C-alpha cells in the first residue's frame, strides 16, 4: 500500500526476504485471507502509525521456514495458521511464535486460513459476547458473507434459530445452506416488520450487525425486551453519539472485538482448535467466495467492497 486511497494504491512489488528475530518464526504463506479490516487500513481507518509503503493483510496459513532464537513448539516444515500478523499479503512473513497455531492433519491450508479471522470472530460473538442458548432467535446481517455463514452455523450448533438478512435474492440459497431458518432480502433497512413476524411478534434475542449506520435503528427495533445488540466492524462507521437513556426495551448494546476472545496464546490455540474440530467433524463448513493470485489483491478488494461476493475471499501467493 503506497498511500491511503482506493484499491489502485495497492502495488505488487519485490522485497527482500524477512529474517526471524528472537521469538519470531519465518513462514512461507500458502493462503492469505482478505478481510474488511484490510480495506479499512487502505482507507486510513487503522495502522496510521505505520509509515507507507506497508504490506496489508493479517491472516493466513502456511509452513514454517525458519525459527528465531528462543522459539519452542514449532519446527521447520510444520503447518501453521494465524489470525493477526501484519504483512500477510506476501509470499513470506515473520510472525511472533505466540501468534501462531498448529494446523492439524486433515485441515487443508485453504480451510485453515478461512476460519481464522472470521471463524474466531463468529466464535466470539456466539459463545462469548452473547452465549447463544437453545431456542434463542438470532438476527444475522450479511448472512451470506464469510462471517455470516460461519456465525449462522455456530448459532445452529448451539441450538439457536437464525433469521438472516442478505442484499440480493441470489444469496438466499447460500445462507439457507449454512442453516439459516429464514432469509430476508433487503437493501434499504426495511427488515424489521418481517423479522418480528418471524420471531412470533416478540423480536429476536440477539442481533449481529456489522452493516454500518444504515441498519442501526432497525437492529434496535428488531430486538425483544432485554435482547442483545452485537455491533461490530469499524470500516463502515459507527451510529454516532448515543443517549444511553434512549435505548429501548432494556436491551444490552456492545461493541464486540474478537481480540477479547483470544487475548492469550493459550486462548488463541484453544479457540482455534475448537474450530478445527468442528470442521473435521463436519459441523462447520467453509464457503470460498473467491480465490485470487496475490498480484490481484486490488481486484479482491474491489470485489469485496462491491458486496456482490459470498463467503471467504482468499489470496494465493
């Protein structure tokens, strides 16, 4: 990334191979994940303390090439994955050993890379921020996106019901295949009446909204009394100042950050292992929405921003 701007500020260049220092691991990247976080960095919402040019990307899977002094638990040739290592749009990256998880046999690199950021985020939402209980009704915005599809499956694993919202009719089948009980097609924020009818008139127990300010009021209105509002995703902006005494129906409103779910290396590895177990058991399936050569990262960004894609977008170095 040469400067703040649209996808055209991304360039495919050659840089010297990085060298692992103490506590660090050099990894050859097999697959890198594309996330809205990356678009936010490109737009100047984050990482402004890092000078340009800088390498985007935080998520991926690959193999250990070398280990620095003081590293234990990882060896050359071992398959690993990570959720946050700046500079992951590359062929090689140096990562703190504490940020890596081992990828078990039977989980391919593509799957491993696809469930790190969005899988751990979905896990946080449905098991930590609002631990879904059997019978809970959840409203999931962007239900056909990479996060929405994983979140839907985890809610169903925990015995919940899902009302999903998608932006076009061609996304309905994908959302239903992930387990959504009902899917509403909506682009104008007019989903409340239908969702309340589908929830028996009471409203939903929890709403997961990363769609930006345009859906904030609707998400408030779709909740039942004492429901939970899980707000996430800074790229599209916040709802503005909130007068706390204006919040209706004794709802609980919070901003969910996945780092709180994996705040120690031990938690990172335990949460990741649970995701890998669900995949191995066939309980969690990854939907790949697009695979791009690393050199086409700008096209991946443009496609993601267009909201026409479904599932996870990946870069292949």
